[in-house]
C-alpha cells in the first residue's frame, strides 16, 4: 500500500501530491536516488510534517 506519492526532481526538489515544490537539499539527493533506478523508497520523514514518517 502506498500512503502518498512524491517525486524527487533534479536539483533536489520534491514535488508533493498537492503540487507543492520543496527544496530538500541536504535531506534527499536526486542523484543518489536516480542511481538506484526505478524503486519504491523506504519509509522516510514526511517533509510536510517532519515529526512523522511518510
């Protein structure tokens, strides 16, 4: 089950399901994630609510 979908874009920008574009530099890396090719990531911090896991 997928709880929510977010896309990490070049420049370490995160596009949320609500259409918000967040700068996640230093927290997520587009380059590191792209090297893994297509995948579903592990649970990670919810960037819109840092106290929870996404």
